[in-house]
C-alpha cells in the first residue's frame, strides 16, 4: 500500500517562505539550531523602527495578563508566516466545536498557580495522584511517570472559570542535566552531533510524549524493569487520566448499542470522545508504553474514526485497548469479528452469492502475510471463509449468518477445511486467523512494523528476525515482540533514526507543561461533542488527527512522510500556540513554575538545564547562547557566561525560551 500524499501545508506559509522551504524535505539540523541566536537577535532588535516588546496602547504588558505581543519580524521567523502574520493558528473562537482559545482577557491568561487564594481549582471530581515525594509537589507516579504536579484541589462547583491547580516544579526539573552515554549523528539532522542518555532514548521511543519524569523513572528502576512494568499496565496506577476519561469522555468506553440509546441514534456524536480520550491518556497517563502500542496497532489494523464503521468505533477502541499487549491472534480475530471492521471493509455485504473481497484481501495483505506471500486465488478463498460475518443493526453488534456463508472445501496458505457445515463457519474463521498469525511471513511483517516504530524507518534484517522470533516463541505475543525491539542491540544504536509525528510533537509540549484540566473540551455531558481542544485542533491541522488517515493502511511512521515542508511549517506555526497552552482548558502555561525557572539564576546554565529536560539532548554552548539571551531578557551587554535570568516579564521570556527548544531539530527527533 502506498503511503499516500503528504498532508497539506499550513495556512500561514507565505510565498517567500514557501519558496525557501519548497524542497520535498526540510533538513532542520544546523540551520535551525543556528537560528536560535538569530531569533534572540530579532527579539532584541524588534525589527525596523520598533522596540521588540512594544505593546499596543491600552494593552497588557508582556507577561501581564495576556499573550506576548510580538513584532512582525519575530512572527515571520518563529511562526513562518507572512508579513504581519501573527502566527496564531487558532480557529475562530465562535466556530462550533473548534476548540479555540477564545477571548483571553487579563484574567483568562493566568498561569499555573494563579488562583487568588493560592489553591486554584482543578477538574471537578477528577482527583490527581497524591503528592508523596518528599514535599516537593511532585506526583507519586507509582510504577511509571505521571504528568501531574501537586494535589487536586476541591472543585469550585461552577466549572465555568478556568482556574488552575497550584503547582510546584518537580524535583527532576531542578536537577542539572543527566549524563550523556550515547553519541550519534543522524541523516535526519545532518551536521548535528546528538548527545543523549540511554534513559532519554528509551523514553522518546517507548512513549508518545517523553518527559523528564519518565526518564527519571527509567533511571531509578533500570531500563529492563521499566519496560517489563510498562508491558504489564494493569499494575500501574492511572487514576488521574482514567478519571478524566470517565468523567468527560465516558462514551468512549460504551458499547455501540448504549451509544445509540443515549444519543437517539446519532452515534457520530460519540466518535470524537474516542479521540479526546486517547489524547487525554497520552497527555496524563502513566501507562505510556501501552498507549504507544495501542497507537501502533490502531495503524496496523486500521478503522478510521469517521468512516463507515463509525457507529461501532467506541467498541473498536475498547477492543484495541484490551488486546494491544496480548496475543496478536486474539486481537486479529476480535478485529475481524467486530462490527466496526466488518462494516468498514464491506464484509457486512459479503455473501455466498455476492462475495466482497475487501476484508479477505486486507486480512492477507495488511494484517498477516503481506502482498508477496499470497495469490489472487488465495484472496478468493479468504473471502469465502469470511462470508456470513456481519453486523446486526438491532443489537448494534457482530452477527454471524450461516445462511450467507459459502460452504465447500477451502485451501489457502497451508490452511484447509472441508467447510461442509455453514453453522461451523465461525469456528473455521477462528482457526484460519490463528493459522495465519503463526505463519513466518506474518511474524516478519508485524516485526518490521514494530521495529519501524521503535528502532528505525528501515530496520535491519537482524532486528526484524529477532522480533519475529520473540513473537512466534511466545504464541504471537505482541508484548514479547515489543520488548524484543526495545532490548535489541540495534535499539541503543538507533539514536536520531526516527522523526516525531505531529501528535508526538504536540503531546510532548502539552505533557511538559504539567497543566491540569480545569474546563475540559469535548465534554459529552456538556454537549460539547465535536470539540477537540487546542492541542487536538493543532494535531488535526498538521495532518495527524488520530485514526483519520485517508488510506486503509493507517498513518505512515517514517521521516520521509512527516518531514515535508508543509508539515514542518505547520508544527513551527503551531508550537507558538502549544507553548502558550490551552487557555480555556487550563489557563496560560506557567513555564517558570513547570521548569523551576527563577530570576537571578545563571542564564546559560538554566538554558542548559531546560533544554535537556525538554528535549533530552545536550546542546552546545553556541546553541544555548540564544536561549540564554532570551532567558536573560535580551540584555544589551555582557555575554552568555555572565547573564542571569531576568526579573522582568519572566513568564513571557520563559515562553520564548521554551519555544526555541521545541522548534529545534532536537525536539523533532524521536
């Protein structure tokens, strides 16, 4: 199957910028890192005839009650927009279901910990984990990392004001950068030497949104123990994330029949809750490897959220989560007997007199042995085996109709059956799927997808063979295959060989912000069905809305696809909004609190610390000097070695420093 066309470019790329970046791929590398110094100069100079922080008459000063008013020259550089373009990619706040950051007045842009009484208000009823980490305010993460800081205060009851929970920076963000034990160069960022740690490398690959807390857990537990713990997610406390899902996106956990009854036969209202629930788990969940595997398997056996199977999509998400770390044979049989996949690939209309080959073909080509391992005759036999498997609209579930099943001897890829009894068609299908899942070509195909996810776009034959062996030796265990990938010698040598997809990019920013939910977007109880919030909207604009790829084989997981000029510019544009935070949901992100940045700190050392804790790479002093200059408030004299963090408009300057970190090639490398 083809990877399909690259996502469309962003709306804010001007003609000259588009021509400059008009190549098929954008090599961020040294040019982007070098631009850090240039950006700080633009901040300092403010462009022709103006001060960098000039504020419209009557408007708030930078960092005082509203987003920083930036000069056009900085907007063009940071956001990649046209002359005078603000770089703000938020939708119209009046648009239904847009998730816009609407009308941020002086109060609406409060940062974390800004509640007047000092306590703040978190999501009503959703309790964050306890804070039993030596009084630092860090969440007790149990067996894995958590994304939440501090206690969950009592609800205000109204839920109408996006007040923030009081937060304290976690200990990990106060610590100096960790020890570099991996050094590499990357074709994806030519000219850039990558210096990182084994723990950071594992965190970036094994989680959708790697953070310093996840790294801290890996370091304290050891890589093997952490992997094993993550592959047994039932032992990991995930109270906060699951309470948010249950409270706001509970429809995502219900059956198709329940959804039909609740919505009055308007099942499409429930499908966005699946997306919002997934984004919530990515951002706040502790079961980070399991969520990564769920995303992987959702791309492998792909059912789009808004497709023909949409009425059954909540059930399919539950199915994915139940089987993602179990036996692949169990997962695949559950999938091919789910109303969602049967409907999506037209098997509901496939009968003995009118067979439809869609599912019969994809079962061989995509889900098991692969294109080079079967014939057209095999597709026809596979299709016959699947006849009779469909759905029942009265029960909104799977149904097997023996009268529609094609009887007669079948023989496909070593599987044979007399197939004389139509009533035994379900049992035959189960044995057929089991047989396909144990074939070597299936093991190699699934192993390559897993290796591509966790090791490299083009993994070695040795790595694929080792993963396939673990899969077959453990009765088609997906978890065993994933562990084999993460512990293979090629894994440690794969630094710089993967590129983040848009969901990973934005969720990493969101998770690092440590903001708790005050006013949830897309709350089904409030009738806010189609609102994906600011982060979800940014992900959609970048062409990576969860489970909405335009082809039956799911989103590609290669740099070749995601390094297009359009996608890169969309992410640069969107980083500005993402760093500010989802203001309606949680208020303006308070990066000084989240990263423990205070006035008077040595600017260069602070830049070194936050760049490490945000990207997991050790930057050179030259690369850090621009970040340090921004943290120092753009001093007109002195050098990076002498500058200290500014005591004026610290929130605004910290936001810019964070933005520079996330717009660097370091932050794009998975």
